[in-house]
C-alpha cells in the first residue's frame, strides 16, 4: 500500500507542481510504485490470483501511458524511462 506521504513525494518529484497528479509522467511513476509493491506481495503469496490479475491490469495501464508519452513527448519519455529504471 502506498502512503499519502510517498504519493505526494512522487507527485512533487515527477510533476510540474505539488498538485499535478494528472500528467502522464506522474501517473506512470505512481503506477510503477504500485506495481513494485504488488510484486513484492505476490512473491510471498503465490496463489493470490486476484492480485495477480490486478498487477497485469496495472502493467497494461502503464504500458498505454508510456506509449502515449512516447508518441507526444519523446524527451520526457526517455527521461522517465531512465529515472524509473524501466527497460524498453
């Protein structure tokens, strides 16, 4: 579970301001945090298929946002990939 403090810290780091929670880089960063958290949960709970499905939905959503960002703002896309240590 992502705490409010962690979420606001991520928004400040990747957003244009402290209240910019809707831009694509912020959404991608928040989804990455949730994916990492859920991956850790699934390592200890291998048969939690509901969470596994949720993880796949989050990964797909992040993939769509990354595709959008690549199409509309390539420099930001490249910096986000490096900052979040995502491979592509």
